[in-house]
C-alpha cells in the first residue's frame, strides 16, 4: 500500500542552523506531496505542497522539491529559528481531495 | 473567516461508553475528513464525507461511524470505547471545484481519553 517514511527524530539544532528532514514515499500512482507542521497543543497546518514531479513547494523559508526518480520530498530551511520548533509531517494524497497518508512525524527543537 | 472548528476540545470517557465529536468546516468547504492521531504518531485516516455520504473509509472498525449534515458540518461517533481509542481526533475540510485539487485544512482537534 501507499506509505510515507520520515527520518527518525527528534532533531535538535541551534538557531540559524541548516535544516533537512528526509521524506520518501511509496505510491501506486503519481501522488501530490505535502509537509504539515504541528505546534504543541494544536492541529496541523499546511506548510507547503507539490503536485507533480520537479515542482518545488516553498513557504516561510522552507522548501521541498518533488523528486520522482528518488521518490523523495525532503524538507529544507537555510536558517532555523526557535519559533520553528514543532513536529513536521510529510504526507501524500493520490487523487484529488482524497485521503492523506502521513509519515510518523519528526520532532524539531531549535535552541537559542 | 472562521477556520475549521471542533468540539469539544477535551473529553474523558470510560471503556464501553459511546462518544460523539463534532466538526464545522471552513466556510465554502463541502468535504470533511476525520483522522485519528495517537500520541507520538502521524494521523491515520478514518473516513471522508461529501454530499452527506461516506466517500472513502480507512482501516477502522464499524465502531467508528459518522454523519454529515446539509450545512456540511459533521459528527464522528465511536461506540464501545476501548483504551486504545485514546487519541487526538482531527477534522479536516476541503472544497471541490471540478477536478481541481483542494487543500485540506485541519481543525485544532478533540483530545479523547478513555479510562
């Protein structure tokens, strides 16, 4: 079945460090790919998305590129801030408006 | 413009009881999806409602049922609660516009504790 695998956490960085969170997927078709972020005690917020191969999603300094050849959608940010501390989820959706399949999440802590 | 709202925010039940969770979608959205998020895990899809019918269902037992009302709001019902049903229940809404894919927006969730 369809699945998403994220790098194991937690990840701890100092402020202004470079961030990479790896995400790979297995899907029977050509999925849309997403990164969602969950701050403590809150629901999920869409961070960015890409709907076809080679698309780059970006938002708030975060970027991820849809790589069909490596079935990956790694999240990057050049300089993290303390306010970026949260849990990050990679997810896929196979068809328009259909269910989201999530990875296990990666806890990010950024220290001042 | 109000986003997705859910009620209640927290709930404590005992094993064997029944629970109803409620969700109001974002304005302009007609599709509601429900997810279960156990502690430390990613959300798992329960089901999706569109035009008052269950459109898709995940791998959850029949104890989990739902409903969508004409105003697009939705309820999630869980019967015969088990300890393992303790989780954060997330509602997400999305719109449909022909074949164009619409982003799912999530509510803050209802945290259910089963004792």
